C-alpha cells in the first residue's frame, strides 16, 4: 500500500523498506492527488528524523521542491529546519567522477542545491507527475 504522506514514506524507510521504493510510492500518491489541498496534506506532517543526515535533508528538499513545482500556497515550515540541510556536499550519483559531479552541481534544482544535495535536473520525475514540460 502506498504511503499517504511523506512522513509515512519515512516511517517505512525507518522500518527497513527500501528508500527508493518508499519515496517513489509517496511520489505516486502526491502526483495522483486531485487537488492542491490534498497535495499540501501529503506534506504537512514532518517526517521523523532517520539518523541519516542525507535522508533527513532530502525530506526538506522534496517538500520544498514539490511545493514550488506545483505552486502550492505554502511550503511546510519544517522543511527549513537546520537539520534539513547538509554540511557536506552529496552528489547523488553511483558514478564518482569529476565530470558527473560538475554536471550535478550545475543541473541540481535550487531546492536541493541550497541543502548541499546535488542531483539531476528533474530529480523527482515519475511517469505520473502530471507536470507539463515547457
């Protein structure tokens, strides 16, 4: 069963579910939500800290990024807590090379980059996103 909120996805991660799967299933819930109010509701509750600084920062980036991409009227305040930012850079690539790090540093959306998370241009892309591309 898909998590109904980002907080539920993080509970699944803490319980041992694969991070990528729990997050992807949450994204399906978010993208399939019929209204902005329902999307806001999926982000309202603060995810519990995992003890993994990268995952904890990622939650803030996800909430801010989705809120801005979908022009939601607010971004959850918890997303801006200091624990939602990394002190050291994290390049989310399985290939540790200078060119890949440079690309991710350039391509990463501001909501991720501000947290020292460097990822692809559209990091939360799913088949069901519903966002129209320019």
